[in-house]
């Protein structure tokens, strides 16, 4: 907000592209037109606009006395929905002997054209009016030039005092070479600006800075937290066993979440593989769950007031984040192509070692889940506003821990089944050594559903080519692990399903005989 001396200069001067005077206190239409015009900043000055209420055109004061009612009415213009996108504005009051002056300061919008009641208002010099088609197109072009991801935009209500200094300094030493940092004479604002964590034009930290290092990020971004809920059953109507909110800065919350997944989510128990060997079963592989949650944090839409939902049911985990596939990423090319809704946050998480910025983690997630007996993670890609992934609990983790007799019975029947259909464990060992990781994933994918080649390869991120069929599908068919649903081999409607022998082989892998 301007100082009193700056205001006096404005009052005594002429109206311009960023100054408008009015003696009226009731003409809200005129006020909204002015605010809209300042938002559009048609001259592209980058300077705030100022509406001076209580000042006549000649610079004399009207004798205004500002009331609480007037303050609320003028401040309410920001959020009443008539000016869209919503303006970035603040209101200040000044008292003089000849009357009060209310100053409405309006920052140029990063997303022009801004409209009031469906019309685009601009100021060109002292003239205010509705933009022509050509003038509006110029604003559209400016928007494309000024476009910034949400995380790089300034958080206009925050200051550096709202950031945790200790966490911030720790990040600077991780992100910048310590030798360089120690001899850097620049101000904190300049250092942060070099990392796109501070907007010097607005004089405010960016949304990324508030999210990563903020003392209370929810104050400025209400949806910036992770909601964990554990349900007793397999849907939201069942009783809640546990719930927790991770609502600190991302640096703190992710540290807490990392530990929480390891100690509270992952359940392990020893199993007897042979008379001389023991192994460990776990309900979920820790790395895979951690990676999926971190990806939700990195890719979510932080402009939404909805939190990331991390829900644990008796038979699965669901992770849902606001914001669907973004930019160049589409349903047809996921997960091979990625784009970053929050590039600054992605870079910070990479600095801390939480995620792989370059999107090579999904393939490993699927491999880890398959190896652990969970099957493939299922990604819901059809929704534009949310991104959802479901991870089934490992099959053996669904057994009651105390029901050892049943476990022994299952193991006995499994061995009998194996001997009947495929041979012995040594034959399985041969399969496990020869088959590719992709072939194992295909067996898991087709264990409970019939899939075409196109559907299989789309989930694997591969093209439907002859070589992929030869290396990943045909070995499974030759060994009797994967079957064709349609007798005519070359049918374009052909689908594949894991055979009983293939299911037995998967059981063998899940019991720890492999690796």
C-alpha cells in the first residue's frame, strides 16, 4: 500500500492509466469497472492501479467519512464474483482535515483478460472503456506470455515472516553449493528469487515457498494438506480406525509421512520358507506406497481447496489428489510422458531426494507391487479434475495371522496344484529366471481379467508391436502360463487370461521362493 506522501502526490496530479478519482461512495458499478481495468493493465506497465474514493476530479476532497459498512462493501467487491478472474486488491484508509480518502490498490492480473459482468474493461491513458476485439486479443496474448504455473505465482497475502527460517536456510544449503552460498552478498529476497521462491515484482514469496517452508501453509492455501483415514472395512461407510492430517510445510509433512508409512502402514511378519530358511511377508512394499504418495504431492492442483486423500481400507489403499493428467500427459501416453503442474515443488522434492523428477518411478512401483504380491496399481485416468490410484493389499496379507492351520492347508494345496499342472518347484524356478519383469506383470494383469494386447501394452507403456508380443507374451503362452480366450489365434478380438498354471506360478513367487 502507498504512503500518505505518495497519496498526496496522486491527489494533486491528473488521472492516468493507473489512477482514477471519484467522490461517489455508492456507484459500485464505476468502482468495479475501474478495478477491472487496473487488473488488465492494458499498457503492460506492471504497476498497480489506484482508485481514490473521496477525491474529486480537481483534486479536492469530498469530505468523506469512512465507515465500517463502506469498508466491507468495497472490500467485498473482490469476492462477489462479478469481476473474474478474482482481482488481487487491498483497501487502505487515510484521514485528512478536509475528509477521508479510501485507496483501493489493484495489482495487474497474471491471467488477463479480466471481465466485469462479462465485459473487458481497460484504461488507455486516462480513458476507461470496454475493450475492442483487437484490444482484447492483445490481452489474451499477454496472458500466454505471462503464464506461470501456480507454484511460481506470488502468494499475495504472505511475507517472508510467514516462512520457517531454519527450514529455508537448510534448503538453500542443499540447493546451492555451500561455498557459493557462504560468499553470496545478496539479500534473502534475491537468493530466493533466483530459485523462483520469491516474486520481486509483487514483493511476496511464491506459492511454492509457502507450501514448502510456510509456518502455516493452510492459512493461505486451505487445501494444502494430506488427509489420512484408515477404515475398518472396504468402503467409506465402515468405521474409522485411525485418521491423521499432515498439514505442516511440505518439508516437515513429508518427513512425518515418510516415517508414518514405514511404521504405521507397512505390516510385516516372518514366514517359514523351509526348515532352514525364513522370510518376511508384508502387506505393501514401502518404496512403492511412498513413491505414489510423493507423486500425489508433487503433481496435485494446489489451487484446489480439497486435500490429498490417503485412504486405507481392509483390502486396499486409495490415493486421490486434486488435478488430473496435466499438460502433455494424456491417457494414451501415461506413464511414458509426463508434465509438471508444479515445477518448483518438483525441483525441491528432487533436492530432498523424495521423488524422481524425471518420471522413471511408475515402472518400479509396478514391479515392486508385483513382486510383493499386490498386483498392479490401478490408475484412474478418465477424470479431469482428480487423479486416483488404487493398490490392492498383498494376497497373503489378507489371511488372518493367527490362522496358521489354514495357511498350512493353502500351502499344501498349492504344492499339490503345482505338481499337478506344471511340475515341480524346480520348473517354476526355471520360469522365474527366464521370464522378463514385464512378462510377470502381464501374468498379474491377466489374473483377474481378460485383456487385449492393446490394453496390456497401454498399461505397460509399450506400443503394440510384433517384437513386444514375441518377447513378452509368446513365452508365457509357450509355457502354458497365459492362455488365449478365442480359439482363432489371429482374431483381432483376441484376449488373454492367466491360466491355472500361471496362477500357481504366481503363488510360488509370492511365497518367497523367488529371490
